[in-house]
């Protein structure tokens, strides 16, 4: 597997392939990581459509997604965004993942750092809150609070500015919006 996969993700996918399932307890035992960290790994793989949940709750169990097992092919060098709205070139996704590393790797990051990273990420590609949730491994409600503040300060804008509650709303850095307005 490529270097974009951490050890826990690799073990989860291999275990699901060979045993038909993977769960938090098994992956915790295999990796020695804390169950909360393993939950983030499993949810991340589910959000990226590699795993699907077959039983929920405290004893959630995951199996390989139908997309993985059916061999459905995506365009070469693309990744499906967690929001399931579109694909994005793998090189852009890898750059987004790299930018998000500072937030993902530290459970407590000051708000200014988080805001700066969100603006940098939204300057590369318009992303929805689910995409940001996957990239930064922060709760959706917390991210929405930060996004509202960034919109109020003018650092990012809605992708659909006339429909703030659009079901596929994305966010884009203000500098990108102003560049498109000048070039258009």
C-alpha cells in the first residue's frame, strides 16, 4: 500500500479482507493503540468509502465496502471526497492531507492555527464540512462553529453564496473567490 496509509489503516483493511470484518476491539489488540484512536481510524476509512458499517453502536463492526469488493474503478489518480459529491485529483488530496497533518496529529491546537489551516485547505479546493471533518479529524459541529467565524471575518466564503444552507455547501478561501471574480 502507498505511504498515504498509516499502519492502523493498513491493518484494518487487511484484517477486513482476510476475516470478512474488522472491529474496534480487534484493531486495538492488533495495533496497541487507544480505542478512541482506533475509532477515528475506522470512521475515517468508512468516510473514505473503504469500509462500511454492518452493525452499529458500542460493538460496531465494519466490512470492506461494496465499492472495494466490486472493483468499481474511479478515474486514475483520483480520490472520492468524503462528502461523496465528486472526485479530486490524488495529488491535491495528498496535499490537503499534508496540510491537515498538524491538526490531525495534535488533539489540542489553538484556534488561530486551526483557522489558518482551514483557509489554506479551502484555498486548494472547495470542500464541504464532511471533507474537512475527515482531513482534520475534528467534530462537524466544532468545525461549523469555526467556519461561521471565518465566513464572518471574510477569510472564506460559501461556494453557493446565495444559498448558505445548500445541501452540498462547500467553502472556498476568499482570495480564490476574488481572483475568479477578477478573471471572469
